C-alpha cells in the first residue's frame, strides 16, 4: 500500500499531457513513448478533450489529431484560442499530422497550433519537444501569477488590507453605475478617528502603526460586497449599497462600535470616531469621488464640533437635508414598527419624541380630514371626502 501511495504521488508530480485521438492505437503508442516522463490523460474525441481542458487545470500540453468525431481538431483549436481564460487560451497544442498534409498544417497553424508532430517521430524527439513546451507553459503561468501579485499590491494596501484609494474610487463608480441602472442607492460613510493614550500624545511612528491597526479592524468588520479604503492618515471610507437611511445609519453605528472597541488600535489606546455620510440619492449626477469628499467634509465637521452625531446632508445646508444623532435619528417609523412587532417596544421608547416629530404632519392631516368629514356629514355631503372614508357601522 505504501508503494502504491508513493507511485501515485510521483505520478501526480509529473507534468500532465492530454492526448486526444479517436485511434486507440495512436493514443497507446504516444502514451508508451512518454509515460516515463509525463502524467498522461487520454480522450477519444474533441468534445471530451475540450471538457478535460475546461476542468483539469493540471494539463500543460495538448496533443491532438485533426480528424475526430463530435468535435474535430480544428474546432478544438478554435475553442482553445478564443477562450476568455488565459490558462486555456495560452495552452500549447501539438497537432498530429504528416509532412505531406500541407493544407491541413496551414489551416491548423492559422487556428493557433503551437507545433506539429509526425506520427513517425521518435520517443526522444517527442519527449524533448514536450519538455520545452512544458517549461514555457510553466514560465508563462509563473509570470501571470507575478503580474497578479503586482496588480493585487496596487489594489490592496497590505498595511490595512483595505483597497488602495484609486482602485476604491474605480470600484465605487461601478457600484454607482449599477445603482443608477437598478434605481437603487449607494452610501459612502467617512470615518475620522482620534487616538488617545493615557500617557499623552502618541509618537508619530506609533500613531501610524496604531492607525494601521484601526484600518485592519475596519477591513475585518465590513462585508465582502462592501468597499473600504484609507483616505487620509486618520480617515477611512466605506462604500455600501443602501436599502434606506435607517439601514445606513445602523451600519455606520456598527462601524463606530467596532472601531471604538478597546482593541481596535491595540492595547492602551482609545479610539474616538467622527462620522459623515453622503448618498447617491442626494444628487444622482455626483461621482463616487465627489460623494467621498462630501462624506469627508461632513466627518470633519463632526470632528470640529466634537459631535457624536452621524452627519448627513443638513451640515452642508442643502434643502431637504438633515443631521441625525445615532441615539435618536437612527430610528424611523418602519424600524420602530418592526421592533414593536418583534416584542422589543422598550427599544423604541427612547426614540418616541423623534418619532412623534415624524408623525406630526401625518396626524395633522388625518385630523384635518376628519374635521372635513364631520362638516361634510352635517351638510349632507359624500362620506368619502378627500379620499379618507368614514368608518362603516356594522
């Protein structure tokens, strides 16, 4: 059993070659020639070869015949070279032909064949050519991995694990485009932090390290579908799809709770947060960068006034905008009713003054309509005045 396991591991370590030919004799001959150096996978037609290429990322080189059932070698080449997956698109493909088949070779070369194999080629020649192609394939994959790592380094800040600011702005633009197409909303939450220690101001080097810890805490607290970045030394920004103002405020309050945790900046340092929010629904023509800057200004205002409020639009004086305190403004009518239905009415009680302010215009309208109904009833007018029906006696 140990010997079988060892052989299996050794075989798995060999580069994998896919042989596609409808002739069992050809496949057996090729396998016999190269099996000491490569791990072989055989298929009998082009469709099976294509499925193997799609599913088996270990395949390094494909050897294929041109005349096969279901999908021939030309179609297989076309599929490989037109793939959107670079691993498949760049896969070396050796075509089995004889030197006399000039037209077929030209057509295969035009379709993307890497090399050609004469059926009479020796085992040594075939092995050598395959080894060259495997090395090229391996080198190409290593290069692509390096490029991916470099790209990742440009898009993610390794110190905070948040997105790099330019990449964040690009992704926010995509989020905004999606929101405009689907009539939804996007919110940008800016968080400015202050770090204090019992012994007085932190040294510059330590302050930077503590800020990075705060960034990591923020990165760990947001969802995969949300976007986060560091916009300044002690400022961070999160972009999220919005389902309503109350949801955004709850999310912002949760971020505050996470960052003001005693361990967010490491032991012995207290975190104080000032938050500003900007939403796409305030002005649909604004770009992601503009929304981020607006949210930043609002967070700066909260910091300058030492406010614990989550600053929304009223801080800029825009018509129809307003400030909101997390202790009273994060509760709207819908949330209050949901809490009451869930048996959590005690959580609503502290917010009753604010909720009553929201309901006052509606209550005033109802009272006016009832007065109109009453006067209409005395005058013999219709019971359904102004669209508010009177109660029906049963």
